[in-house]
């Protein structure tokens, strides 16, 4: 499969270690950049990198700001259509909002994630409900996931997605 966008070597930040967790599908990596301390009081900040087609399961956590650094990705909150994310996009995810995110099928996707609600590790820790985003989601309206519809993307926007 040919991929558009960036290679692992072109990702702006180090990709870190492969995530070995059933809450992720495909090739995903995590690199802690900033660890909370009592000197600077800056929130935990990580680089999360997804290989083409890789994504998280549905999950929720404390508030988070996501800054997209590379590639093309998708983000979806429960009950809402998926959003396409590109380099330079910023997401503000409120605490407790059920969502998933990851790379489009033909692009890598990387972002910085900074926790915003409190300094405890528990407030930042992701809590997956164990349900993986699957093809079944595409046909079950009670389980929204990536479904390419006109309300999500126009035909022109769809045509501009990275393709093989």
C-alpha cells in the first residue's frame, strides 16, 4: 500500500516506543516529551504517532489539547461525525468525552497531546471501554465511527484524501 504524506523518518518529533495495548489497532507509538514536575508546572505532554490506518479504541480521559504535527488523521466524538485532521489543527477535548482518533488508511498521523485537567496521573489516564472501532461501526447507527457521508465530507474533500 502506498502512503501519502510523511515517512517515519520525516515525523517532526521522535516517534518513541510502539504501544503494545489492545486499546490500539495497528502500528501506534508513544513518546513522552514533558513529564509533570513541581518546577515548571507544565502538563504531561506526549507525541502520539499512528501508522497508516492505525487508531485508538473508543475511550475517555481528562481534558486534553491535541496539536497535529504531521500527516492526515481522523477524530470522532461519540454521536458526531468524524473530523479530518491535518498538520496545524488544534483539538480541545473536554474531560470525559468519549472519542477515538487515528490515521487515515493511507497516511501516517502524529500529534502532541497535553493534559489539561489537574496534575494527577489519574485525571490524565485514558479509560478505554474496550470496544474497538470496526467495520461494524460503519453499518450500525448506534455505534458511530468513520462513515463517509456528505454530512462529513463533500465529494471534493473526499477526493482530496490521501489515496493509494
